């Protein structure tokens, strides 16, 4: 019987990969999968409270020399610089950066009560400034520090995490539950995340001759205990008729982190169930 194998270019074994916002839903899912695939993973996050629980998940599964936990505030240049220095000290290099850290108004069961539901004309400008500080300025700061290291190595791979709302406007009907209290996806996320696609193109063209490439993944509608009405609204508006399971992002992230995407730079890989197709 013929034996079939996965193509070698899809392997991320021994790649040193930094994930920012690593203790969130997407970050944890991708980090564990990458470790299972033989990568060396740095889990960086400002929320150190979640670190103990995550350490409990992986400490019995992987050797300690395969991963590293770091507290990272991407809005502080010193924190970004120290993070890259710590990675290089332990692993000697940094192959892949995943810019996953971001402020987002989430409508899942855990976070929906923290969302400011003001209409655009009344939305607090301070919340917009906070999101720009993290999602835009912070992303630039950590990427600058990583690019300095990648230039020394003469190679590197950057994966930005965009959003369908960096490509299209929110359909506010998604947030209308028919109870007379219309909710809204706020402007801060849309304004700050809309920067990601062109930032991706900027980095891709700026560093192409330095053997540093940059692409972005565009996820949408990650299920995380959402209420039934939200799920029903989403299904009506999505071509695939359902939300995305977080594990369904593992393949796209692996592809972009691996050499299988070696001739891709400046691209957006859309994983949205067809949301932006109509």
C-alpha cells in the first residue's frame, strides 16, 4: 500500500514563532497547535493573569525549552524591545511574528457587557484613542523591533491579524436582537483595524528584498459562547450559515507561517465563511 505524506513545505517544525495577544482565544488555540507541530512558541500577552492557566495546559505536554511566556505591552517601546531580546537570548533567532494583540468589542457571552453601545455620534473619543494606541501604534512598535532582528538574520515572516471589518463595514443588523435595544459594533475597532491591510502591503514591499515577507489573515465570527440570538443573526448573514470554530484557523495560520506560502507577500488570506463575498 502506498504511503502518503504531507508536503514538507507545510512543516513549521523548529520555527521560532512569537504570538502577541497569545492568551486570548485565537492566540491560545494557535499556540497549542504550533507546539504540537514542533514549533518553538513565545506566548506574549499583557494579561499575565491568564498565564498560570495556560501553563497548566501545556507544561505537561511540551518540554519547557519549546516555549516561553513573556509579559508584553505592545504600546511601550521598551517592553517590545525587551521581549525581542528575551526571545533571541533563549532561542537565538525569531522566524515568525504573529501580530494578534488587539482591543476588540466582542459580543460573546463573556464580553458583551463590556461593550460600549453608543451610536457613532455619541461614541467616547477616548475609547477610539485607546484602540488606535494598541491596534495601530502598538502593532507598529512591536513590528519595528522584530524587523530589526529579522534584518540581522536576513530572513523573517510577519503575519498580521486583520478583520472583515478592515475590508467591509459592519452589518449592524447582526447586533439587533429584536428586543428594542439596538446594539452596535463600535467605530474604534473599524478605524484601527482598517489600517492592517495596507500596513501589510507596506511591510511586504518595503522588506521584500531583505527576505522578510508579510501577509495578513482575515478571520470573522469566531464562536465563543455567543447567545442564541447572535448565532441566529450571524447564520442569516453568512453564506456558510454559521460561525467559525477557532480550530478552523489553525490551517490558515500554519500555511502562512510555513514555507508553503514562501511566494506570498502582501496578501490577505480571508477566512470568513464568505462574509465579504456578498
